[in-house]
């Protein structure tokens, strides 16, 4: 039987790969006239409906289910805060800068809150791992980061990332079990929360072509249903800080997908960044490092 660490790692990497599809698929919808807030709402509602139909056919009672209050809190942090503030950040700052700040703040907030809320030790390995992985992401997006610094965009991206980091810690603290039923609860509450920004933007909808429908179905299925399912299952088996560190591999999967689907040739910086991210993951998961017993004293 695979160990808890192996299961958690597989789920976290799968979540990163699934989340990497968001950028490529969203480009198709944005070019068709869909507002970002409307895309976030539609994919969440559609994901909830599709998952509800699937569970109806499965007719399987859940072994455990989060209380509605717990699910609402997790959905607010992991869906609304992440999606809403990330979308707002893109309006003020370059996409590359948003990705770097968001992922860095998610990883660091998971490490710090894991210490304060869960009592997880902040080891030298954890800090070195996060540092190397974040440095790798910066190297990958170095050229795009030169487009200009915007404090408001940085702050919005940081809030989005912290929301995602707090989401993983909150799930662990409340001992919420991941799975399809929890994912449906998260998508249900997430849909309600996302109604507000979508309504404020006037529910801007593009043309409902075959390509747009296929893109919306893909968004609802891959990063929304399966992505959240894998993340919640990963948190069951690993520390929140480990999950967030492993999900820092998302830019690598995104680059591969962009090459396959959009024929975008990766820059040379991707390879250097990939090496740094892999080194960071090795430190974070104590495959290499300074020793398990050493802590920072925080």
C-alpha cells in the first residue's frame, strides 16, 4: 500500500497539473468576450451541477462530510478569496507578477499559519524549500516581471494567495476530510460567494459557441472539480506547507501545456527555474536538507 506521504504527493502534483489548465483555457474564453468574474462563476456553478449529477448516479453515501459551516468557511477562503482577488489583481498588474506573488504568499502563509494554528515546526528544510521554489518561479517569469511594479496589484495577489494558504490550514485544523462530497459543498458555497463580483461586473458573457461551451466544461471538470478534489485529498495526507510547496510546480505544468496546446516554445529561463523548484521540493519534503531536527526557533 502506498504511504500517506506518497498519496499526498501524488494528489498535490495532480492538483498542480490540473490547475495549470486554467490559464490556457481561460484565454479561449477571454478572447470570446467573457469577463473573468463571469468565467469564475460559470465554471464553479457548472462544476457543482456536474458533480451533483455524478453523485446522484453513484448513489453512495459519504463516509464523512464536512459540516455546512466548515464547508462555507473553506469555500470562502479557497474559492471566493482566491478567485476574486486573483481576478482583481490581473486588472492592475502583469499576469506573471500576479502568479509569482500569489504562489509565494500561499506557500509562506501556509508555513507560518501551520506553525501558529497547527503547531507544525518551521524547519530549516521548509524555509529553504519554499525559498528555492519561489526563486525558481521568479526566474521563470523574470522577463515578464519587468513590465512594471504596481502596489495595488501586488496586494490583491497577496490576499488571494494568503486566502489559499489559510484554506489549507483551516481544512487541517477542522479535520475536514476531502472527497467528492466535500468538493460539491465547496463549489455550492463558492458559487454563492462569486455571485457578488459577477453581478458587479454585469455578468459579461461572450458568444456561446461550441468552442466556448467545450472550454467552460473543461474548466468546470479539470481545475474546478478534479483540482479541488486533489487538493483536499492532499491536505488529508500532508502538512499544508508541504501541499503548497508541491503545488508550486504549477508553472512547469502550465509551460508544458502551453507548448502542447498553443505551441508556445518555453524560454530558456524555464529550465533554470525548474531546477530550482525541484531542489526546493526536495528540501521541503526532506529528501535532502539540513536535518529533520533543526528548527528556526519560530
